[in-house]
C-alpha cells in the first residue's frame, strides 16, 4: 500500500494542487486545514526537487507555517504580481462561486485571489452546495463603528444574523484587518444579487462571496481528485 492510497481527501487534494506549482512561481498561500496541507506538500517539493518558489501568505499563521517548513516568504506589500493563489473554501456552487471567511483574514484572501493570474480552490465533497449560504452564514466584514448601521441595512434586504463572537464567546471576534464580522443568512437572494448589494453598502469592508475568481476547483475524494475548470466566456 502506497502513501497516496492511505491519504484522506484533504491530503489528496492538497498534494494535487502542490504538484501543479511550476518553477519560479510566486504563490499565494491560503489559511486553514487544507491550506496547511498544501503548504506542507509544497515545502516538500521545494526541499526534494529544489523547486524554486516564492510565497506570500494570506495570514500570519500561514506565514509562520510556511517559514517553519522552509519556504521563502515575502510580504504582501513587496509584490506587484502573483502567479497563483491556492486556498480552501467553505462552500462551492456548480458555477464555481465560493463562500469564504470563516477565518479572520477575509480581506487578504480576496486581495490575493483577485490579484493572482490563477486561483486554485481545494475542497472535499462536503463543501459542494447548490446555492451560496446553503450550509454556512455569509461573513460580512464591517468597520467597527459602522456595524449597527450596516446590520440594519442588511436586515432591510432580508438578512438575519448577528455579530461573530470570539472562540470563547466572551467578546466579539476581530479580524486581522481590525474589523468586526456580521455572520448573515439571506433567504431567496442569489449570490450575484447579494454581491451587488454588499458591494454598495458603505461601511462594508469585504464579504465572503467570491464570484468569477476561481480558475479551478479541485474536489478531493477517497481515491482521486476531480477537477472543475472555469469556462471562459
């Protein structure tokens, strides 16, 4: 039995994405459990194959993990281009719209996803949905002083939800950008319409709907990885 046959779906999809990284690429690193496995797989290629790559992280924790694994890490403000961004997602629809933002680095994640020439998304089958918001609330990152005004506007649009609390539940969660997060649910509003609404409300710093950004979604299974590539218009 080989090491690959004993992999779980997250390990398999992370290895699949890491094997697509080419020499001399500047690679954005995502945040989360699957992204951590990608960092490990990429670092192994860097060591064993002398694969020359430069990385930039979407979060402090990913930067630490990458440095500990031996990957070269540069700061985001030193970049003027990015070849590839690789990250997970909380939900993926058939048209490759994503929901992200359970972590606290939504602004940097969307910045890297937008700036990259290619954006590869790693998920397992549990993340597949028909519509965004089917399983998870939609994170809306807001300016701290504006959260009530934004919340009221979202309620007028049919939203319901509340401020996200920290892990211990004794205070509000604060993002790496210094913002608060409203975790919102919307019934009968499609992701395109909701994106337009969220993009036009003052006080919204960023939100978790990633439309038309994924180049490909890789779905890890028990024995193989399924690829879904965005169809260019």
